[in-house]
């Protein structure tokens, strides 16, 4: 990430270093917190030194970038949500989604929505499904005490169409979940078709927007429409549009009229998975 026009740079490798970083004295920062992917949020405590959360990284990024009076573009990705689903680890994926939500929340708290466009979306879905009639108050990760298949074996509320957990099925029969702790962090939900990794799904995913020109994201869109709409709203490649004119005041509900640039900050959050 970069801010302003200075050249004060930092390289950091731990969550403690990130939290101690003085944003007012930093223009560029490279965070290398793991040799590969960061930990799942639920398993973060198992790693030493402590890795930062997506919430902490988002907060520090905004603190550094918002020093630039010309605004900024920031993309934040919850990439481990995708990895959890590929391994049929629903609980890991869900908790990373909660961590992602906290990152969105801190951004909304730190930045005004009268000149900041927030976009939250996903690039694909997964084959996870919600099925059965779970008991009232039943955990989304449980259900084997209530839901019974016609084969006489219990099944969970959550399952996948494919993935590595299908290997748990033997001799053409589903595994017996009776007595299993299905809510542990690394439990794999059942899958139908055996694959090394679970695949992406094919359904439409949601997109949410707040701030100036959020009305551009209002219905079913092709994926490539999103960057085009952001480009138009923020006047990145062209200032021909009326709202890009410094002398033209425009109105954005609910904030009062404002002058160019109508948007100086764009934040794009990508979950890599939204379950509709």
C-alpha cells in the first residue's frame, strides 16, 4: 500500500509490528506475515509470532492511505474463505467470513460515506448447500441428532456437492456421523463426489454498495461491469462525466451536495464466497 508522495517505507513480518507501525510516518509498507497463506482466523492463535487479522490490516491500511488528499483505491480480500470451502471445512470458512465482516465494519467506521464508495462482493460461489429440517435452535454445524436419511444414517444441515470429504464414504455408503463432534474447527462436512478439492459453484453472487454512485450496483450485472462502474464513478480514466467537473456540484443522498471529486476513496471488499 502507498500513501501520499513520500518515500518512507517499512517492511514488517508480525502482527505486533503492524499494530506498532506509525501510520503518520509511513508512506509504503510491505507486510510478509507468513511464508505462504495466512492462517485461518480460527487457527490464528496457533501461530507464533502472531499474525494480524484482516480487521487489523484493513485499519492500518486506511490509516496510511487516508493521508493522501487525492484519495485512494483499496481492495481487501478474504481469501481464506475460499480455501476453507475447497477443503470442505465449513466452520473455518464461516469464521473467516465473520472476520471479513469485521473488516468491512471498521472501514465503514473510519471513512465518511459522502465521498467514499464501498463495494462488497464475491467472484464466485461454492457448492455448499443447506438442507434438511434441523431442529429449532440447532447449530448450523450440527443436526445429526435430528436429520436422518432413508439409509438410516444421520446427516448434517450443511453438505457439499463435491470435495475431499467424499473419501470418508466407503463401499457405496455414507459415513456414520453418530457420536462424531461435527462442530470442531477442522471437521469436514460431507461431500457427494470425491475430488481433491471442492469446486466453485455456478450461481449468481451478491454485490452490496454504499456511498456516492452506489446506485450503479442495483441489479443483475456481469462481473466485468463492476470495475467499469467504479472507474466511471471515481473518474479514474476520464473526467468527461458531469460529476467529474470541479465546477459542477452534484447531490448524493443522504449527504449534502459536494464538489469534485465526488469520490476520493474507493474500497472494494471481495469475500471470494457468498452463500445466497
